[in-house]
């Protein structure tokens, strides 16, 4: 039996010694160095070495040594802010020191260093809690989905408490179990004891086991029980005074709870009344509010949130919550607010409603926005679904479900009370049975790898209605009972066992190998197991698995903490509760059908993103082609905003300037589609954007009409230039095959766009809308002279307008629905640098390198590239690079045309016929206030009708 405690103790000690020795020698940590340190430790800690797997320890240390973290970036407004955080202030830190030690074995040392740096960065943007007078700092921290935001704000809370913040309020989601989960995490990382209800004995846990001094224990006003939120009894007896230790409140974003908290602040905490306004104020206690999932519930959208029956739910009316959070801040003279989110698109920047007398300023992050880089072992949407062409395609990590594999059981549109059936019986479909087998095999492999005492979870998310979820729980439970009985008693086992064997040898094991080759080639891996070894542990694994329902009405909680010693093996069935924030520990398998309408909600539902150290190859996601396509869109949209953010950081912009930019960014057409359904026009700019066609119409006549539009354009341009006739040819030989034209008048481009038919599912790429935008910008002399390039890629040649060009191979993302041909990405990173001058090319390269974060989820290597990337090219053309003597060229747009080989489109009608003409437009940045409204294109019921069905 492997002893996890002993393993962690040796790991911690070995890690410290390796860091010291590598630091002194000025070298990287090597496998030989690891073996040498462990030999030495084995003589000092023989008892621990007797109960651990040394090979697993070596693997873990090698894996940790090979990881890296990219760099963070911060946009800031330094008005009325005094720099204060220095080494002297950190000398006596107590809460952070013990949290650092607690996290030592939980995350690699590079990630721990990054956590230290990131929390310092955020804390330094807040005000010194010792600073007298009134001050107010509001910021936002943007992380990747499931990338460790809770660990980050726990570290921030520890440092804030060490610095002198006295009241710390964490706004933790809209549901009891999410609030309770956050409380448990903060019990472990900050308080150091379990906040049990109805008992005086609070056992030490987490950081409390490192430091047993009770005199430094923080105070708490909420507890870890399901209903441990701030309640009337607590409010009645709770009094605070300034010289005491910090107070922690972990509360739901809920009208009643926040009103109770506000009442308590006004009547029990306030020590001063403003003589002018009569407002009660707390002047002696600095306040820090941490807003988890800040884009959800806190933002003043002015829209009612509806319940599952479509009725407005006043408890969750975001406007009310927004007012209450602002009011709490407004009652403190010294305060800081930090929002944490992974999806900043949808609303955080849309509204900055100014301020009201009663509630104070809105929650816009006017002081700072920090974008966190992910560690290299983080697996996010960019790497799973591919936001760039370099992501390994079609890895078995994602198993695409066909409509017939789930539709007859549970249709996309169903009502509350629906009873799913498969082949006339109340049972799960074969595709879900396969997913459950994948989960069982994942648990078995993890057990054989010595990870049997770690948690393993499976997520099933197929309906937002709790009544339907309950029925699914019953069917999954019944399926599992049958499997358990067969393996325990050996009755009727032959067929099931043969199926499991074939599944492991033909599908699961080869899939594991491909995932490792594609996503974690550098990590150490132990040998794979034979079917006989796997078969040996199956009965035990199946008997350990529990099925839990996680929703508003179910009493099942995910009690990971109680199962710390053995590891909880759980299949969690749920809806929106699972979707937002609730962490599924050791998530291996997901079966996920779309139930959400909005991109950012979908992004939050990506509970399968995160850290999968030592078992990524066991993970599987079962979902629909439509979800895969959407996540590709989202990954691209997120990456574009991050690039824009990096460029603005390099230019020294403020959060407000970024907010203004984002508010009219065409990415919002991707994120606010439910608002589009209400036919709310948006005023957009495409300046600084890259737009590319990645979804194509499936009918032959449309493909031919688009080809003809391209032929008409190219025929009107005169003779073409060769790639070697560009203004500058970089030495790296970043060349391309094809033809290009410069100084093409804008009307040639706009008439092409108006003739080209884009797919209604292309939310951003509506070609006539782009033509309108070009016309609008022409009024100021922008986008008047175009470079047009016809770019080739593969082997097979095709002809258009008398020009030969290589057809590109772009595999279809989806096998269905057959109403589109979708691809992941069209252009190559170098395409946007076509025909730049040498000075522009070098300035764009310099900006690319300056804004390079080394963030692996963004497909960024540790070393910056030696060619400019598109975001930097668009920035330099739009704003110039004065330090390099480069002037802006906003009159110049770039239209890139590509011919796609129809043989790869998976649509019979198109496979033989003309190539599919695709295009991309790279718009230079611009400070212009000119916008175009998409009202005309939204109102067109033919065009948007299909899309609105799709949204519903």
C-alpha cells in the first residue's frame, strides 16, 4: 500500500534540495541529479522510502522540473495610487508563508513561483491598507478556465491579510454547494481549520497543520455546511473591532444574503456618518472583496435571469446583485474589489454605467486588469479543440457523437418532465455506455499507476432540467448496478468482458498512446498495462464508483474531503450547477450535450479543461460536432482578445481604453448571441481584426457562385506579381506560393464581398457587413488601397481566372450536421506579413517578441518566434511604430484568397466539383470612431432564422 503522506513528505524535501543545488550550480535539474538526491534522502528517511514507489517519485520530479509558466500582463491606471509593496513589507508575512508551504507538494515549483509573482502583482495594484484617507481600487484578474483561479485568490487573501486588510468578503457563485466548496478551499488554504457547524471543536486542516499557533487564527463569519452562508443568527451576535485578526466572509451572490450583510455593515460595523450625505461609513477597517466568476451575476446587464420554467427569478436579478455589491463597497472609505473570471468577453466591459449616489461607481475594473498565463501542464480549449493549425488534429481525447447516438434518447429540445428512452426502454444509450466504460478503464489504469487513492470523476451533462437529470441518474445507476453484479458474481459476464477487452485493446489503449504523442511528448510515462492486468482490478474499480446528482434540488454533495484517504470515484450528473465553478476533482470522462445559449456560459461549462498530470491520456470527452465547432470559435475569440490586450499593454493603455475597444469589438457578436435573438443591433468596428471564413455553405450552387465572385475579382486586377516581388523578403525564407496584387481600389474588394455568400452560422463573418464597414472607413481615407493575395498550400493544382495555384487541404471538423463544411483555421501565421516593407516587418516582429507570453495554451513556445504574428502586424499598420520611425498605413487592407480541395469536405455534393473559395481579411488597427450596425443583417429572418433555431 502506497502511503500518500510519506510520498508528499519526500517529494517536498527532494524538491527543496534540488532547487538549492540547481541554483548553486546554475544548471537545470536533470534525472541524474534527482537520483543522486533521492539516494541521499533514502539514508535519512528510510521509513518513508519503505512505503513509497520510488519510480513514481522520480517521474513526478522529472515532470515538475520540465514545466514552465508564461508571463502575466497587466493594464493599469496609476491615478491616485501610491506604490507600497516592497521587501520590507513582506518580512513578517505569516499567512502567505504557511500557504506557500501547503502548496509546495500540490503544484510544481515553477507554478508556485508564478503564483507568488502573480499575487504580488495584483496586491501591488491594490492600495496599502495602512494608507489613511479614502481610496478605492477596482481590478479584474483574467485566468484560463479551470486553471487555478481559486489557488490564486487564496494566495491573494493570505497576502492581503498579512498586509493589514481586515474584512475579506468572497463572493462565491450563485449556489449553496459552490459557496460551500469555496469555503472548504479557504478553510484549508487560509483559515487552517474546518468551519464545522454546531460545534466548538474546529479541527486543524490544511495550513493549520503546518502552523499550530491558535493566536493567529483568522476569524470567520460563515461555515462549510450547505447552509453555512451569512445568516440572521450570525448577524445578530457578530461584532468586529479593528485591532482584531482579519475576518473572512464566504457568501453567495444572492439578494437576501447580500442585503443581510449590508444591513449588518450599516448597523454593526459603521463607525462614522458622512455629514454631507448622511451615509454610514466604515473608516477603520480596510475592505477587500474577491468576486469569483465576476462575469456572472455581478455585472449590471439590466436583464432578468430566468429560471428553468422561463420565469424571471428576482433572487438572481443581476441588476439587484450589482447594486448590492456596489453598496457594500460604498459603505467603506478604504476598499478594494478584485473580480476573477475566465470569460471576460460578455459583459464585464459592456456596461460602465457610471455611478449613482446610493450605490457608488460600477464594478468596471478601472484600476487594473491582469491576464494570467497558464502553466505548460495546463490543458485548455486551445489545445483540446485547436485554435491554431499547429494543434494535433482529431486526437481521441474528443469523441464526436453523431445525432443518432444520442438524439433518439434525449433530443436537443425537450421539456421539463421529459423521460429519456433508448430502444423503447428507460436505459442509457450505447454511446453513454461506451463513455462509462472509458471512465472505468481510466480508473483502472490510474489504480495500476499508483493513483488509486486520488479522486476520479465523470461528468454527465445532458439537460438543464432537474427532473430529467434525476431520470438520467436512475438509468446510469441501474447500468452500473448491472455491471457490478456481473463482475462480482461472474453471471452473464462473457459478453460484457469481451466488450471491455476489445474496448481496451482496440480503442482505449491506442488512444492513450496517440494523446501522449500529441500533447505530452516530453513527460515521463510508465509502461502501458496488458488487458490481464487491467482485468484484475476491474471488479474493485466498478464497486468503488458512486453516482451523484448535482443540482439545486439534490442533496448529494461531492464529498471529496471526506474521501481524501481512498479517493472518491464518482459519476456526477447535473446541469448548470456543474457548469459554473464547481470543481470536479480528477475529471477523466465527460459526456456533454449542449444546453447553453451563450458562448461564455459554454466556456464556463468546460469543466474538462485544467490539469491532468499523469492521466491526461486516460481522459475522454464525448460531445457533439456542434460543440466542437463552437469551442473552436471560442478558443479563437479568446485568443484574439488576449492578443489585443497584450498589444494595449505594450502601448501603455489603461483599462478604460481597453474597455472602449472591446465594447465595439466584433468578438462580441460571438459572445452575445442571446442578445442578438432579441434583435438588439450592435455597433461594431472591425479595425485591428482578422476575419476568416471557416464555415461554408453545403450547396453546389453556392460554392460555384463564390468561386465565380473570386474569378470576377481576380480578372479585374490586371497582371499579378510573384511572391519574390514583395517589398521585403525575410532571410528566414518565410515565403509562400501564389500571386498578389497591390494598390487595388476598395470598390473591387467590396463588390467581391457583396457577391460572396457566407454561412449564417458565421456570426462574425457576414461579408456584406464587412463591405459596409470598408465603405464607412473610406470616408476618412482608410482602407482605400488593398493588397490582394491568392495563396496556395497543398500539392494538387487548380486554376482560377487563368492562374494556377495549389489547393489547400483542410479537413472538415464535423461529420454532421450536413448543413455546413467547417474547418478549424484557414490561414498560416505568416500570411498577414505579405508585402510589408522591411521597417514594418521588423517593427511587427519586435512587437510580437515584446508581447510574447510563452503561454502554452496559446500555442506559444518558451522562445519568441522569428517572424511577426498577425496581431502585431495589424497594430503596426494601424498605429505605426514611432520608436522605429514607422508610420501608420491605415489606408492599406489585406484580402487573402485560398482554394480548398473539396475532396476533404465530407459533403458528397461538393466532393467532385470546383474548389471551395475561402478568404481572410486583415484590417489594420484604427482609433477611428466609425462603426457599422449589424441591424440590417440581424433583421433578415431568412439569414438569421437558422441561426436562432441553433441558439435555442
